C-alpha cells in the first residue's frame, strides 16, 4: 500500500469550505490535505493514499463522480464522503449508489462533519477486517449482517422492504449501526409526516454523545411509527431488519427512486 499523505483529502472549489474542514477535523486530530478542483484532486489521488476523501459533487472542472471513479479504478482503499447543496440531493443519492459511503449537506455543522468522518473511519476498519477474515478463509466469522435478499438499500445506510399492501417498511442497515456507538436515543417523525429520499428522517444519539442523521431510502408518507424502538432503541442493534424497523410508509414514487437503490440480493457471496 502507498504511504499515507494525510488522513483526509478535501476537494472543494470554495476556500472557506476547505478552511472549515481543516479546522473542524483538527478537533479530532485528523490531518488534512486539500485540492481546489477535480484536476488537482485526481493528481493527488494518483500519487498518494488518503484513507478518507471528502469531495464536493459540483466542481468547476468536473464533478465528484470522477473522484469516485478514480478511487475505484486505482483500487484505492479510500472511503468517499460527498458534500452537496440541497439542490443536488438527487446527485448525492446517486453518489451513494456509485460507491460513496456518506454525504453531508452544505452548509454543514461541526457535528455533521465529525459524525460522518467518525462513521466512515469505522466503516473502513470493518471492511478491511472483513477482507482479512475472507483471505484467511474464516468465512463463518462475520462483522456485520447484510440485508435480506428481497430488500433494497441506500448505500450502506438504510433499507426498504416493499409489502403486499402497497406500503413499505424502512430501517437502518447493520453495517451503518456497526460504525456508530451504542444507541441511547432515537428521534422520530410522526405519522402523516412526509419523508424524502436522501434527506434526514430520524436521528440517533449514541453513548459517545455523537448524533447521526438517518437518511430516508425512499420518499413517502409515514403511516406507522415503530413505537417500540422509542423506549428500546437497542432493538435496532439487535434486530435491524425485522423488529427494529423504523417506519411503515406509503411510497411516493418508488418506481423512479428504486434506480438509486442497491438490491440486497447483490450482496450475496
């Protein structure tokens, strides 16, 4: 593996964003390298290894998808966080489909950035450890449980399961849960409220006091909230795909939005 140039590479054409990321990440003792455009970012990725890459989607000479493609092409063991404005939520959702592990809104808060970096840092450790177990042919040792085959997932964050009555259940992927600390509290929306694909539909507070946004895998209207997880949030950790579901919803446009979701049947080895 190449030598690590810094913990994080941030690619953004706004110097104020770069300065903010450098300052915020220093709070958790991360070293940061920077690039102001796609060309410079790609040159740095070619020459160096960065465990975490934070890239804006919209760049003056290209876009964040080129960064994702380069990481994949070069077989870099880097994880990518996309930064996006509200107007490009669809692009951000598409970036999760194409391999980004997380995205953060612009403007972002200190907590949003540090929580995302915390999750992807843990994600990388889990994936590396799982790959080592596979290489050692310890296939019976699993660090996280994949979604049931009939489910669809938004990146590695949330899942959706269509029901016969035209409703759908949504919940949190086990891999996402494994990247955060023990869940202490969950904040949920109410029945009849609307959720939108790629936007926050709930938030978790963990034992280390970090807060994590839960992204809706599809858009729709909430018809039922899983009241059990309010008083017993650990149920999400124990049984994320069945008893630990979050909402039952009536999907708004699942035929269109499903193109950004990954069929969990593809996770089968």
